[in-house]
C-alpha cells in the first residue's frame, strides 16, 4: 500500500514534467519558424516552380553572353541550339524583348547544341563565341539564325561561317583561328555543363529568374506580360525592404 501511495504522490510531478517538455518543444518550433520567415520574404521574386537544378548548376561561360544590365534583378536566360528550327523562330521575339527592355533586364544566351540530332550545332556555337572575342557575338548570332536553313544543309558550313564573319566586319583570319582554339570551345562546353546539370532536354529552354517559361506559346506580348509581372513582384518586395540582392 505504501508503494502504491508513493507512486500516486509522484504522478502530478510526472505530468508537470511532460507538459513542461512539450512547452519547450513547442517554443523551439515557434522560434525556428519565426526566424525562417524573413528568409522566405527575401526570396520573394522566386516563384514556386523555380528550377532548383538550374539554381545549383554550374555558372556556365563566364562572363556570359548577355544584353542589358549586368546587375539587373530580372534575368531572362535562354538555352538554345543554332540548328534548332524553333530557336530560330523564337529568336526575333527575344531580340525584340532584349531591345525593348534594355537595362531593365539582363538577357543571357547559353549555347546548348544538341549534337545528337544537329550535326553542325556545336560548330555554330563555337563560331558565335569566336565572333564574340571580337565584340560581334550578337551580330554572328543573327547571321546564324537568319541563315539557318542554308548552312544547316551545306557540306561546307565553316566556309559559310567565315563569309558571315566577313559580312559583319570581323578579322576573318583571327575568326578562323579562334574557332579552332580552346577558349571558344571551353565557353560552349561550360554552357553545356550548365544545361546538363539543370537536366534540360530540349531547345529552346527559357527561364525568368529561374522559373521556366513555356516557349511553345511564346510571343512578344506574352513575354512582355510575364516580365512586367516579375518587375512588379520585385518592386513590391523592394518597397517592403525584402527585395533579393543581385
């Protein structure tokens, strides 16, 4: 009987102890979530469907081929193949957007030659990089997309690339040397590594601040609408002091 009374006497202390532990656990959980809230606010420009593989992928060619402002908080990133017909169709749309928004966005082009189906795509990407060494990347890009059907079906595409180099005012001999060099190839390979790490499988692949854009229905108006929405999102976050730092 003494033993039973002794156990009953300790029962209230046991209950109090359990309740105390639960209170401590609840308090720790509350503090952790309270501290996490500002971090979520700081990434307000990132949407739920952000490509996390792209976010952790290698940087790609550095510096990248881009138009606009280097430090813009709005980054439009395209992965494309010069021999891809859809990429050629999307090219005028993206060129217009890049020109229209100027320094309000940063438009980045990444070479993603799908060599398994496009036999000249890698050489074309290298040619664009060689032109870039003379400050004419975008001029060569225009030539490659605008004349895609011609060089894609040619048995001497490199001669055509040299013709485009002359047309846009390059030192053609330097262009040929750079096209055969390691620097241009290493830049293409760096972009390829980024695309591979992001698990991309087709071109064009387009992202706005890491979120994929469906290019199947892309147009200047639709893309403009998406960018305007992201600009508003960033401006709202900035006014609240929580805009992401670029």
